[in-house]
């Protein structure tokens, strides 16, 4: 398979390295409008063919194109890739709004092409392990999901801190808590330096009212924290991505309400504090596994694990968060989860009608 990568700024070189290292990929073409970025890649990856024009990349023989340009360009580039009949990899967040996301999903369906959204963390060993633990029931029912992703971050000119950082955590939440449906969002934030928020707090309410999620993202923190806490009715889990080993810790602790005659007047709380263990986590680079999934999905003609629908679900929450911030933290309800069915390809429909005709003639 031959792959083109447009956008060779901060993140693009990681895509170049991982696509080039994959043994299913026979050719990588890098594309950027800045000669300085092309030179950077030329020095580090001498085998990569380079182009300064996206139009020429589309005219080349690549089967798929990965888009690592600023967020507000994702839609227009992805649409042109699909229109050119090529599969597309889009960096997170998928698009700048949900209408664009729906449009790309529909177009890919009509053309029978694959859309991969780079929710990188879903390919990380730690996140896979968390999903395994949650699905085994070891933690009990999840009642709280908390995420902190803060540091002295790179200010983005086209998006606020929410669109930059929280897509990772929302994608993890949607993946790990697959059976919980987010129904409403409240968010607060502040833009201290220019018109984009640099600090934000987002809360998510679910259909099942016994679960709640909270996210803190911040480009103006003196320390770097990448930590998640999942509280279950049986056990609790902490995921610290800054740890080299022991990224996940499972705590056998919890809270029980004691039943007593006095219960109505005075709640009796009993704390259970038991052992802690840290499960082994596979350390393979997440992006390398993302590339493998993209290639396999195309070869096997199936949806990738992180596809357009997952991208859309994240974008819907980002949109609602922006709306809530603009309305001083008011509750924004999410519409029912949408399933966009790919349009039936014309030839399939005609084939089907032909078959029906033949069958009815035979009767
Ligand atoms: N998956 C992850 O963990 C991860 C991490 C960082 C960034 N990202 C995403 O990657 C994307 C890029 O982020 P970045 O930080 O690398 O941005 P960046 O600004 O550093 O790089 C963008 C590059 O795109 C190029 N570009 C813009 N318009 C172009 C055009 N018309 N033709 C050719 N090249 C063009 C620019 O010259 C620049 O080199 C964003 O969507 C971001 O959210 C993902």
C-alpha cells in the first residue's frame, strides 16, 4: 500500500516514521507547503518522496492519505481525498463541527472508502488494559471517570485547549465506558491571553444517572499531569501516563453504606481499604498499532476501531462544550446518538432488484 501524509509540522513526522516502519507500506509521500518542513523530513527520512502541493499528492498513485494539518483544514482536505477515491486518516479532532463529520462519513460510505480518526490513545497498551479490567467487572459499575491533562502547553492558533487536548480523553471515555451514553455537557473555561480558552473544565452526564465524568484541560499549568481516575462500586483505578512503569494501579478500596436501624437519621459509611496492584502493560508505540489497524481495516474491508463515527461522537461533545462555555456553563443536551448508515452503493441496489426480478419471473 502507498500512503501520502499532508502536514509535516509537529505531529506529521511521527506519522512518516510509523508508516515508513510498517512492512505493509511500500511507499510514503510527504507533503507540506513549507520548504523548511520538507527539508526537515528530507534530512531525517531520505527514502520519503516529498511534494509541496496537495493537488499533486492527490494525482499520485497513493491508496490513502493521512491528514496532519491544522484542525480547520481537516474537512476540506479529507473531502478531497475521498472524492479522489482514496482512503483517509484524519488527525484528532476529526473535524471542526459535527455537520462536517457527518458529511465525510456519508461520502466515505457512498464511495466504499475507509475513514480512520487518529484517537491514538486507544492503541496504547495502558488503555487496552483499562478496557479489559472494566469489562471484566473487576471494578464493579463505574460511577465516576475523572481526567486531568495539563501542562505548559503549545498554544494553538486555530483551536482552544478543549479541541486540542480533550479529544484524547473523550475518546478513551467513549471506548472504556462503551455501554454508557453521554446525554448532556456543562463546561467552564477562560481565555487569558487571546480569544481561545487556555483553561477548561468539562462535566458529562450520562443516561444512567449514577455515573458522572469530569475533564480538566489546561495549557497554563506549571506541572505536566496526565492522570485518569475511574471509580467503580467494587474497586478504583488510577492511570498515570507520566509513569514509565506502573502506569495503572488498581486499588481494592471502596465505600459501603451500613444498614442499621439508625440509617434514616444517620448514614453510616464504612471505608474498605485493601491492597493495590499494578498490572503489566504492553509498551508498543500506540501510533504503530494505529497504522496497523488502518492498513488491516482497508485490506479486510471493515471499519477501523477508530472510525468516522467515533470521531463524530467526540466532535459532538467538543461542540457542546464550546456552547456551554459561551453560555456561562449552562447545561447543553446532546441529541440521541446518531448512527449514519452508509448509503447502499448503486450497483448493489441494482443487483438486488435484478435478483428479485429473476426470482419473481421464475414463480
Ligand atoms: N494524535 C495525536 O496525539 C496528535 C498530537 C499532536 C497533534 N495532533 C493533530 O495533528 C494535527 C497537526 O498538528 P500539529 O501540531 O502538527 O500542527 P503544525 O501547525 O505543527 O503542523 C501543521 C503542518 O501543516 C502544514 N500545512 C498547512 N496547510 C497546508 C497545505 N495547504 N498544504 C500542505 N501543508 C499544509 C503546515 O505547513 C504545517 O507544517 C492537528 O489536527 C492536531 O490536533 C495529533
